[in-house]
C-alpha cells in the first residue's frame, strides 16, 4: 500500500476513534493485521471465555488461530453435533466473556451497520457476551447508514453468498436481487448507533482491506 494511503488511514482512524467515543463505543486503530491480532489478544485476559460469529476478517488476521493456541476457554459454535439443540451452544455463547466479529460496514459518524441471516451473529452484538471486539478493515467505511446498507448489498453479500454456497440471485449474477428466497442471508438489518454499556464494544480498525 502506498505510504500516502497508509497515512490517510491513520488520520482517518484517529478521527473515527473520537466519533465512536461519542456513541459510547471504544475504538483503536492498527496499521496492520498483525498489530490488530496482537491488540485483540491484549484486550482479552488469559482464562477468558471466547466465541465468535461468522467472519472472514477475524480469520484473515490470524485471530482464530491465536485464540485456539492461547490460554482461553474456546466456545466454537461449530462443535455441536448433528441432532444437538442449537440453543445449548447459543446459550454458552451468550454467556461468553468475549465475542469476536467484524462489521459489514461502519459510518463516518461512528455507527456499525450489519446484515445477517439467522441473526446468530448480531444477537450477540446487541446483548449477551460481556465484551464484543469488532475487527474491521478501513475498506468497510461508508459515508452514512444508507450508503453502508448499499455497500452491504452490493459489495459484501454477493461474495459472502458465494463463500457460503447458498443459492441466491447475487451468488449467480454478482448483483443484489433484493431476494426473499429461503436461503437469503439478508434477513436482519441492525444499526448500532450507541452502546448503553460503557466499554462493552471495542472496534479495532485496521489500515488494510479486509473481509468483504
């Protein structure tokens, strides 16, 4: 990445820290994925219970591997066996010390904008785990909520549907079809405009293009 763009991201990141703070959301800025992974681990004390939602970003920065290798109580939603009641693992996730996720977009005014299918990612952003760490590349910054939602439909959801192997119009054409099919992943739209609990949500911005 060109040094001018790196400096732009750094200055923008410092501005965003202040704007998130107005919404009772903590935020930090990291130049690289490696720094972001280290910061996330620094924020989670040894022995903490840690879980996560579906995210390309947290895998890209190496955080899932680091958590698995670290001194943490790992709650992996994929550990449930066929026939298990999904509510059991969801209850364990809800009681976790830390929930890891990315965000589909965030706005210049400090809002988090997300779309989900079953809601099993966004429910834990809203309530449950004691702390939520949101790791987001600066490519996910949008001007406002409207443009953030447009970004999710046009930029994030099509490749996500392709990654998940679901049969949606955007997975076939690459263009949002505003679908209502059984496999649509665009069921819940959540805008986090304020965190009622101080220091519960921390956004780790990364000066790289990450995720979708």
